[in-house]
C-alpha cells in the first residue's frame, strides 16, 4: 500500500492541495484500502460548528446449503467551522463462504467543503481504496468541483454536485487479460442527492453518481445508493440500504452490475 502511494505520488500527475492530504490518508490507513463511494450517506449536518462522528457495523450469517459470514464496518469524522467543513470517512468489509474468504475491501475518503454562499459550495477530495472481489488491488483519486443546493425546506433537501477527478488504479489480472493492469484516467464526476425526513425518527437518503471518463464517454461508472435510517435509543440508529454499482468496462471475468442489501446499526457521537 505505501509503495503504491509513493509510485502514484512520484508519477507527477498529482499536485496541489489534494496531494497534501495523502500523508493524512496514509497515517490513518491500517490495511490496503471503487472510485465511487456514497459520501452523502455519512455526511453530517452543516448547520452547527462542531466536531462529530459516527461508527456503524453490520453482520450477516447463513448456514445450511450455504455457509456464509459477512462483517462490515464504517465510520466518519466531521469538523464544521465558519467557512470549511472537513469530512473523513472509512469503511471495510470481510466475508467468508464455506470457510474461504470471498470478500475483502476497504476505503478511506477525505473531503473539504468551502462555504462561499448559501447555495454554491466548492469542494475538494482525495480517496484510496481496494476491492478484492472486483480484482482491484489499489486505487487512488483526487479531484475538486462544486456542490449546489437545489431545494431546501424543513423536511427535504436536494443537492447536485459536479467535479473533475483524476483516478489511478492497479488490478490483479492474469498476463493475458484484455483489461489493462494499470490505468490513469480523467473522469467527470456528477451526483444528485436527497435527504427526506419523514418524522422525528425516520430519514430517507438517496444518491446517484454518474462518472464517465472524459476522453472516452462509453467508459462509464454509476452508483445508486438508497438508505433508510430509523433512530432507536439515544445515539443509536438502525440503517437499511440498497446499493447498486455499474461499470461499463469491468475487469476480465466480472459482471457489470453489483447489488448489495445491508442492515446495520450506527452510533453517533
């Protein structure tokens, strides 16, 4: 992991503010960490100046015809000041099927949002991640763009975001694979997000990301994430989510569409 970060840093393709964050990312990552990650689901409110965070986990197990155990963990840390909101999140999943590991993935994402008006907010970000189930050994990306508030009332909020993103990745492929083992591409990242609060305890969040490659529009990645949260006792909430990930050009032997349904518990602090 550390050597991959050095190789990507020394390539001369990463510069500026986002690159200055990479030492922070390396310091937090314990093990090696899809350019697409639903940061909206873990984005804290921006109305209060504070330091806050959350920790969530989920567990699934099956016995009988299929012996399966899957464990997931995610967390975030937010710092909200007068002009800047800083957001750091991480997640990881481990799974065993019939005693053999079949899922191993992790991600770390850092983002800063700058207040320059009530509706328009510039933001910059950096991320590292890995996903063995999709043959992804390592990915690093940096980018920046704008976040625009489309609508807001006491029960609903809608945002649109658009950004430039540079992405470097290395795949675990056989020597005769059609897909390139190492790629460095420029993408246009767009998202539409909504947050609807039904009552004091139930909240629905939905977001869709669309990320085409700038010089090859047919190379397209789409992420849709729908989450329903229900507050339980104190700082604890129950979260049910449906996640769909589409890659128009997946690695050799992998399907274009992945879907995941999860149920878990989140604790805020």
